[in-house]
């Protein structure tokens, strides 16, 4: 289970530079990770996970297969996109398919790079993008409402429930608030997601700063971080220019380059980890002589559901999961040592998988 983030932003904010850095990273990974593919507007990259390499070394794994994350370059956003301006319709179709929206906001001054509004104002840029998404949601809901209301009047319970959710969303949007701020009853979350509202998706802010501000941020990025707090979202400070340069360097050269800039890791790593946090994702592992592999699940999933990420039959015929915590696996030199030390547990259907668990599923179909 991977997840998909849509990168949105106004022209000349660094969105394309960031996306190109991602696709170059994916291309560089392709030799090691054959599953990496690049479509015209999709960059798929390996999720950085140091624990996986350690497990592979202990298990003597022939192959190392990390989890993956996709970034979609959402083209065509200009003011009026919700009305079809620019590549508006394509923009709206693409963004409905993603799990989260990444707002790339310009946080650098550069006289050679013209800003569409004539001045650098990351929060104004955010408002422009958000407004277009809200207008698109309103139009979509208003078109649907009449048909749903007709069904509801016939006594259709499903239509009545859907009408209530549509009105809840419209109330939010008409008051200038994104749909993600609505208080949706827990038992209606699934139906709410089925409305496919653009502004109901979780958001992640990327403050794209100049190279000198990559380690410490600047006045613009601090505005973005403050706004992210207000939104209950996450902000990541990145220099897209640095990321583009890093993508072209050999692995051995990257650490030295990052150190010279006062950075501990690439901004893209921080972006991916922030995405995991935003979407409530966790990682479990499988490890053996053939391969060591990372699997992405929603935090709180039970063992059978986690097993289903590998194959539906694993979930359907689940018997038990032989489970070792990552730290125990490493401390005791692998599965055999952990078993001998009493650290291998037999977990049943109600077990909630923990981040870092090393698992072997027993099933029968």
C-alpha cells in the first residue's frame, strides 16, 4: 500500500523544480528498485527507511524492497481554475485521485523569477489555491444536491444521509471554510469520503525557501508554519533548488553536500515522513533470505488487515502472525535468536500491528 500526494501551487513557486527533483530521484533509484516507474506527471520514490537495510543484513536478504510513495504534479492551477481556466478541468480530475494535497508556497525573493501576483506572499498564494478548490467543491455539490434531494423525498434513507452530508459541506464552504474542517460523525466517515471533496483531503505545506534559508527557514517560511498550525496541518521547509542539485549527485557525495549546508537529511525525506504522519501511516516488515520488504499500513490496523496488504488470501485465511519487535530482531541477531530468547510472539486476529514489527503470517485458504 503506497500513498499518493498531489503537488499544487501557482506558477513560479518552485513546484516544477521540486517535482523534477522527485522524478530524478526516482530515476536514480530505478537500478536498485525495479518497481520504480515514472509517468509524465507521476514520480514514485522509495520511502527512506534505515531499519530495512539493517534487517536485510541480518536476514541475508537477496533483495531489499522499500515501501513507496507517489507524487503527482497537478498542472494547470491559475486563478479561475475552478471555472476551467488554464488546465482547470484536468487539474480538478487529477487532484480527486490523491490521498493528500501538498501546497508548495514560494518563500524566496528572486528578481529573475517573476511572481504572478507581482509580490512574494506565501499565505496569499495559499488562499488563492484553497479558494479555487473550495469553489470547485461548491459547484460539484450544488450540481449533485437536486438529484439527491429528490431521492430523499421518496424516503430513501441513504439519500437522506447523503443530503445531510452535502448540506454540512456546503455550509462550511459557503462560510469560507474548507470541507476538512467539518465535524463529521464517525459512522458517516466512509460516506463523507465518497463525496470526493477536494478540500476534505489532508494538507501538507511546503515552504520553498532559498538555499541560504534551507537549514533555518526565513520570515516567509515562519508565516507558513504558523498558518499550518492554525490548520492543524504540517509544514516542511525545503529548498527545491537544493533538492534538484542533490538528485544529480552520487550517493557518496550527498552527505558531504548536506553537511556543508547545515542539513542532516534531504528535504524530500522530511516531506515523505511528514506525509506518513499526516495520513496516520505505519510500517511493518517481512524479512528472509529471498527479500526484506517494508509494507505500509494505516496505524491501528489489525494483523489480518495488515496481512491483506501482501495478498487478499493472507487476510481471508489468516491463522496467526509470528511477530518480533524490530529492536528485539536486531538485538538477538534475527528470527532464530529472537525465538530462542522468547521474543517471538504468536499474535491472533485482534492484534494491533505496531510500527517496526517484523512479521510472518500463517494462513490457510
